[in-house]
C-alpha cells in the first residue's frame, strides 16, 4: 500500500548529493497527433525510465542543477511526498543520483516522454 505524506508550507532542502524531483508523470499521455497512450505504471510492461524536473539538490550534487529535466532509471525514486512550499502544491520524489540516465535544460515533449516509455 502506497503512503503519501502531506506537508504544508515548508521549504525542502536536499542533503548530501541527493536530487529531489517534481513533475514526474505516471498518467496517460496524449501525443500531438491526438493518440492516447494509457498509463502502464505498476504493470510489467510499465518498467521504463521516467522524466522528472529537478526541484532541489544537495550541496554535494555537481551533475545536475535545479530546473533541469532528468531521465531516471525505472524505480530509482521514493514514494511521493505531497508538499505546499508556499508557492503551490507539489508531489516530490527523491531519486537515486547514480541512476540518472540523462539531463535536459528544457522540458521533454510528449513525444520524448513516449520515446522514454518505449526504451
């Protein structure tokens, strides 16, 4: 059973070389052509890397920066924690920094999400 933690009005600070991400997508995807790709999270064929936006990093992290989009090996993230950082509600995860596959300065397009999904 998944557990979500709700934290209100708090600033999160990462430790060591940790990477905290937001905006990970586990839902359905609609391509520019209008094709709907159903979520397969939790299913055997749903084992694939995921994109996430770097929310904060620890002081020892040198490979990524806040705002980067990173591609993470499947399952190398914690369960979600729901926070309200005073700006908005967010769902964040800590990811294994050694399992970051790639980094992008800009958000991946829906097609990029799909390419990652088919890896």
